[in-house]
C-alpha cells in the first residue's frame, strides 16, 4: 500500500484527480471503476475542471460503478446513476452508453450481477478503481460478513450504513434496505486502486483496514492483498494511522 496524506479535503480531491488524469492521459481508452458517496465529489469536480480546460479527454473512456440502491430508478435523485450523471458524466465528454451502473430495478439480481461481472471482463477489467470507505469498513456495499463476497450481488445494508446514508434522504425510513454491489473479485482484479477518505469519522476504520488483520469482518482489509493500492487520506482520516504508524509521514 502507498499512502498520500493531505492537509485537507481539497488537497485529497486534487491528488486523487491527478491520479485519474495521469491514467486517462497514459491510456485514453481506460476502463474506470467509480464510486459515489460524498468523498469523491471533489475528485469529480476537479476531473470536470481538467476536462473543461482540455487537459483530459473522456471520449474513449468507459466506466463501471460499484453499486446502486435496490428499488431506486435512475431518475430518483438519490440513485447512484443520478448522482454520477450530476457529478461527473454530464460534465465531461464521456459517451453515456459507455457508463455502467448496476440496475437497481432488475427483477433478477443474481442474473444482473453475473451479467455485470461478465461485461467488466469483456471490457478487459478495470484499469483504475476509486473507492470510498464506509464506517463499517465496507467498500462498494460489501458489508462485514463471514466471507468476502465475490461477484456482483444483492446485499442487505448494515444498520450503521443506513444511518450514515440517511443524511441524503428526507427520513431514515426512505433509505433503501438493499443494494446491488460489485463484489471483491472485480474490485481486486482492478489493475490499480485508489481509496479516498476524509474526516475523523473514518480514522479508526482506515487504520484497521490498512494495518489490522485481513478479515471479511473489515471488508476493506482485503485491499492489503492487492499489489497496487494508494490510500489518499486527509490528515483527519489518517490521524489514527499517523499516531500508531508515525513512519507514514
Ligand atoms: C459508494 C460506495 C460506498 C461509499 C462509502 C463512503 O459507491 O461504494 O462504499 O464509498 O459508503 O461514503 P461517503 O463517501 O459518503 O462517506
């Protein structure tokens, strides 16, 4: 694992966007793995700026998102398809038909998951995957479990995740209880991974994920086994790591 520790959210977003920009410049037809949530919004803002300035070109890029809430249509303003259109896709010159988000309305989630993984394989796998981290240690919506889930699948969201995500909804009762998420196979097969984290609330789980035992009880800990992971964290999210592993600075 590599660590980039930044002074604040703004710098975290810039550094993460720079890694994306380098990837897009080096391989203009890259397959990007994308995340939602509040953490990557600044990264997507920077990427939109870089595209508007003509520094990066999304015309040959394709993308696969990690997850989607079950039961929300793409038009629902809390669906992850809507989020991606709003924060990135409508602001860059990506071909909409080359953007993929799991279908949260699929009748058969198992079939949808297998088809999603097959499509990722047809595209040659993900070149660069961005991840956030939930306070349960989830990546995508892979919640703590007895085993690491492999393929894209339907998952019941942890109560802690429902509570954390209720900030985006009018009330906690509106938060979907289920989601469809990429499993660990497509994530771990990505050639390069960056995980972005900011704020004190992520400090304990980030330390556990990076330096604790590799266990499905802390899903992000699996990243310790990947050969090319960069953690981009602001100093608040990195605070427990810095206290326990001061050599990181
Ligand atoms: C979203 C996703 C989740 C989030 C995580 C952190 O696509 O995969 O794992 O990255 O819940 O969310 P924020 O950034 O809102 O703290």
